[in-house]
């Protein structure tokens, strides 16, 4: 499983609409509206780097109202939870 | 459930040690080492704002090797997963 | 009581109008026009995190003339004043 | 009444100690530990600009563990609360 | 006397016009066009904090061509000149 | 007369000492301790560019406790005051 | 061989189009869409500084959809690969 | 093949030493010393995300003299060259 | 002779046109298109501070296509060349 | 001729010493101490890119007191002066 975290800024008044659009994309596991300098944090869990490229460059690029995106690839996960099983792709 | 996402920078050569120390703290659900300007992203899931305050100010403050922390409170979660059940506190 | 502090920038010439609009929102305790890099500082005091999410994402998002918002959740209050009583919600 | 808001960063592991030291200073009304890029937000309410200068330059300058301070003078307060009476100086 | 220093950026080609408009405002003592990251520096000398609030929020906000303003309140003046007498208000 | 404005940051707890040291330098007309991102603002009024170079590079460089300096050359002054006469050099 | 690396930001939804346009320019060896603060990284390998100037200032300047470019000249290459031979110009 | 580009700053006087240490690491294809805000750019070409994690977090973390690293994952490569064949892993 | 160096950003696709317009201004000695965060560097050599003010505020302000300018006054020149003679004003 | 402009910050109190050390290096044509965010601007004029690499990475790296360097390669020169002849290398 390839995991990435995206920090996202949206145009004024579009936080909920963009969050819902992102959460409906295949591969986007969770979206949080957050306090601070960013508006949204999206957690992406996909099978391959190609899926990640397609999701970030193509799918996210088509969501209206996004002002900026900063994506971070997760190198390793440290957790007491079995994240692979919990977010089993295709499940 | 109160969720927060922390963007963390660590001192050189301490990424794995800090990630493991953070992941062992009660309330820290997942820690990811990531590409980009930050070294680690920690997902915090606790029961109350007081637990969050205790975790961020007291527990994380005692982990050796952290150079900087930027914590974001999650206002709302947008997900097709039942995050409350998956990360059931006390489970 | 959940407290948050918002640092706000507004469009040119709209400081007073935005400050008054914000101060009239339920949950916004005080708004200050300030010197320095930000235009306004708003102190938010609400009952729950859900109220905070609704206020910041929905209500503030509808105020005309806001150019940017940086919201900080207060983890703990240190004060010789009994803030809970002074700003009793519903009072 | 002269009001100012100070955004403060502290050295690692000193959030509580600095917050308590600041809250005990005459003229500091409230101190909040906060999420985000700053560690503490202090609300200062004093009688004159000279009191503010003395507090910010002299008293705060002597608190151990402060890494940086950004002080904003409040030009005007917008509130449904009678802040002058609630935080009556000398009360 | 309350003194403040404002660092100002203006729209392209409007340095002289904005400088003259600012210098004609009551309470603005001097305006300098400067080298570096800012376009203008204005020195404000007024009688009270209320005058400062009125000048910065209301009067300056109405000057056409200002792109950004960063105002700093002077806590104390250190000078061999008798600035109070030299810039006597009302004189 | 050549005028320059310097924005200065000082080491913790040294605001007053550095301000007094700067104000005693020949050519430094006024020093203000200020709110915001900078600690001090110094107004320099000297006869020639060479005096300015000597003051900024040599004299200010020897003052203990300065952490950073950003100097702006004033191209033109806009004022209802006769600044040349008020700050007559040699007077 | 003169080598340069360009960090590029593009307008929303134009990552693929700009990447393809850049990759088709003579002298552009490789273009990568990337995670993080930049959208694209282009590796430029040309024969002379004049070719580099022509490519960066003239050719890249005509590609639609570029929002910003930060070009870095490579002083020296450290590699176990024979880059000169692999990317032989004219080959 | 997984490709990543790392922007690296090194301590004063250590550009050549760090560049040679990085270039000798398995998985680091090329290192360039560059003009501008960064000192070095390293191109990483490895077989899997795990190799990338190991290289960036473990191996690079042990190189003496690195002051900061900003790693970008390449989502897609656009090139007229057959990069997979040219930099064939294991070759 | 008064020397100043200006770091200039221009609108997309206008590097050459702005560079030529600037180089034709009296007092602008050299203009370079450059790699990195800025587009152009202009070296200004004039007789007096007044000439510098006129050039920077008035003449440069009228050149179409400039997005931003950061001007630095040269305090002193260190060179084995006799710059005064080489760039003799009026020559 | 290859031209580069370097923006340089130096440690406190070392502006003159670093400027003289830089000006004595072969290939450094002029060094200016400047107002603003940088301390020094150096103009480099050498015969080849290899000379530039040697100067910037090796020679400048050995000058004591430099805190940071940002080097920009000049792509093209626009000037009414015959810079090649004036700064003839070897002359």
C-alpha cells in the first residue's frame, strides 16, 4: 500500500464542497477540515505509485475550488494498528 | 473522538527513533515518515480536548530529538470509512 | 468551554465591516483590530468542537471581505480570571 | 484600557512553565497554549502605553525559555461583552 | 504622544501619489520612499491610541493604491532630540 | 541630508541596552522599541552616503546584542515639517 | 555539457500539458511531475551557456500555463554514470 | 523504477565532501552542486518505495555535513530518453 | 558616484523586453537576466542620491511588465578595477 | 565571459573583512556592501563554467565569516558598455 498526505488550501467558502469532492475520489481514504494555515488534510491510500500519480495529478487537478496542494509521500508507517488490513484496498 | 494532525521536524539522523517514540504514546494512532519539508506526520485520535492538550504539550514535549511541531485540529472528518469504529478508543 | 484564536486578514478598507460582522456571530466573544501583519484577531468561545467547526468553516466562511484566516485551538488557559464564569455560554 | 495580543514561541518542553510565568505577570490577563505555528497566545490588558512598554520590553524579556515574541496592539475592540468592566484594572 | 511606524507597499507606479496622500493626512508626520522590500515608510505621531486607530484603520484604508501595510507601535523613544517638542501636536 | 531607516532584531532581554547604545551613536537621530516582528526601528540622518556606510557597517556592527539589521535608504521625504532644519546636522 | 535543474509551478490542472510541452523542447532532457511544493522538475542538458539562456528565457517563456520557474545551474556533476556519454548532445 | 529528487543544503565548506558521499550511496544516480538557494541536487533512482525510504531516512541521515533535505517523489517522467534502460538498476 | 543593485521580477514572457527597456534608461549601467528566484539584476550608477530616487521611483516605475523590484544601495565598493573611471558618468 | 552575481550574508561585524577577502579572489570583479536583507553583493566574471564552479564552491567556501550565499548565473548582459572589453580577463 502506498500512503500519501496532502495539505490543501481552498478558495473562500468552499471548504465543505472540496472536502466532499475529494473524499469521493477512489484512493482518498479520509479528508479532514483543519485549524491553522491549511484548510484540508487528505490521507491517500492506493496500491501503486502509478495510482498515486493518477490521483494527485489528474483526479485532484479536476476538483473545482482548490487553491494549492502540498503532497507528502509516506516512506514508512509506525502504528500499533494494522493499517494495511484496516484500509484494505478493494475492501 | 478528537482528531489532530501534527507536522513534525526532527534533528538529523533521528527520524526512526522519534517516530517510534511518538507511535508508542497513548493517543497517537499513526506516524508516517514523509518526503518534503517535514520529516514526520502524526495522526492523533483521543477522547477529549484535554487529552489532546496533555498529549501535545506534555507527552510530545518530552520526546528527545523533536526540532519543531505544527499541530492542526481536525474540525470534521469526511470519509467512506467508519473511522470512529475503526480507531475505537480503548479498543 | 472550547476556546480558539483566529488571526484574520481582510480586503483593503473592510477592517471595520468585517470586524462587526464577525463580532455579531454567535460564539465570537471578542474581535480586535490590530497593528502588524494581521488585520483582526478574533477570540472564539463555544461549547463543543462541533460548534467550533460550524463557526469557523460555515459562518466565518460566509463573511464578505475576509482574505485569509489562521485559526489556533487553545489547549489550555492560564489566567487569574475565572474565564469560564466570565464568558459563561448562554449567559 | 490598552489591549495587546502576543504570539509567543518557547523552547522545547517549556510550554507550561513559560505560560505560568507569563500569567503571573501584572497586566497579563490570559495565556493560552495553542495548536499551530505558535506555542502560546497572551492577552495583555493594561492602563497605559507605558505599562505596555514596561510589560513587553522589561517583564516578558526576563522570562526564561521564550524563543520569540510577536506583539500586536489592539486598535479597537468589537464585542457584545463589556470587556472594560469584566477585566477592570485593579479589580 | 503616541508614535507608530508603518511599512507600506503600493501598486506599481503609484509611489509618489500614495506618499503625498499619506503625508497630507493629519497625524502622519513624515513619509519616506525607500529602497528594499517596502516602498514607503510612514512615521505617525498622534495624541492618543484612539487617534492612531482612526488614522490607520479609517484614513489610511481610504488611500487608493496601497497594496499592504505593516504598522508597528513605538513602545519607547530613545533620542537626543526633544521629539515631543519638535513634533508638538497642534503646533 | 541622507536619511535611512533600520529595522533591527536584538538578542533576548537586550532591547533597552541596544536601543541606548544605538541612540548614542553620531548620526542616529531616533531609536524606537516597537511591537511586531522587529524589536527596534532606528532613524539615521547623516550628511553623506559615506557617513551612512561608516555608521551602518562599522559603528552599528560593533554594538553588542544585535541579531539582525535591515537598512532602507530613504529616496525622498514627504512631510509638512521642515525636517532638514529640525534635524540640522551639527546643530 | 551545461546542465541546469528547473523547479516549476504550473496553473491548476495543467501539470501534464506543461510537462509534455517542456519535454518536447530541444535541450530539455527529462521532466518529472513531483510531490511537494513544486509541480515539475526539469533537467536541462545543452552545449553552451548561450543555449541555456535561449532555452530558459525564450523557449520556456513561451510555454502556456507556467506560474513560476526557479532555475539552478549545475556547477559540477558527481555520478558513477558517464552522463556526458549517456545524454550525448546531438545523439 | 522509483525516482526522487532531493534538494540539499550543507554546512559551509562541505559541498564537495557531501556530494561525493551522496554519490557513492547505492540508489543515488547523480548529484549536482548548483547555484541558488540550495547547495546540491541529488537524483535518486531505486527499485521500490522501500528502497527509497531506506535510502532517504537511513543512509542519507548518516552523511555528515548535511544541514537540510527536501525530497520530492517523481510521479511521472516525461522524456525522449529511455530512462529506465539508461539507468537500468543493477546494471 | 552612487551605485545601487536592483533585483527584479517580471511578468511571464517579458524578460527580454523589460531588460532592454531598463538598459536604455540613463543611469542603468548593466542589466543581467539571471537564474534563480529573480529574473533580472540591474546595476545602477548615477551621480547623486536624487538621481537614484528619480530613476528608481519615476523611470523604472514606468517600465511595463515589472512585477516586483528590490533595490539595494551600495555603501562601499571593493574592487581591483577603477570603477569610477570605467563607468565615468557623462563619458 | 561567464558572469554571476552572488548575494551574501556575513557574520556580525565581519562585513569589511569578508568583502576584502572576496575582492582579492581571482575572478571576483567587484564586491559591494549593501543596504537591505543581504550584506554583500559580489560580481563574478570568469572565463568558463569550470572557473565559476571552482570559485564559488572551493574559493568562496574557504572565506571565514560567510553565513550564506545565493549565486545567480547571468544568462545575458544588456548594456551600452562593452563589458567584455572593460573587464577583459587577464588584463
